[in-house]
């Protein structure tokens, strides 16, 4: 059993990622987070929701987002 997160998107611009974060935060009190990753010589900004303890909880949020016109990708993380 692992934790489940929803990847909302990966953005080249921190400003664009911040805009998405603000939009998500204004929808039903969602608490998005941003992760900066460096791939080769460029930084990218990932906006995520979660972690959620169960697949059912993650899917509830995913379906809610879909109703709002926001797509997401389900990610799993194994416990360390």
C-alpha cells in the first residue's frame, strides 16, 4: 500500500505553475504543491495534489477535477 498523488501538470515557467496552483487552491479548498525538477539543463515545475492514503480518495478528487475541466495523472509512491 502506498501513497497516491495527482499530477496536474508540468510547466516550464514557475509563473504558469503558480497560476495553476492558485486556481486549484480556489476550487473547494484544494491544497496543491509545486515541485521543481531539473532535467538536463532546464528546470520544470510540477503541480500536484495529495498524497492521498487510498486509491478511492485519490479517484474522488480526480473525478471532481475532471468535472471542473482539469485533467490529472494518478501517481503512486511506495513507502520508504
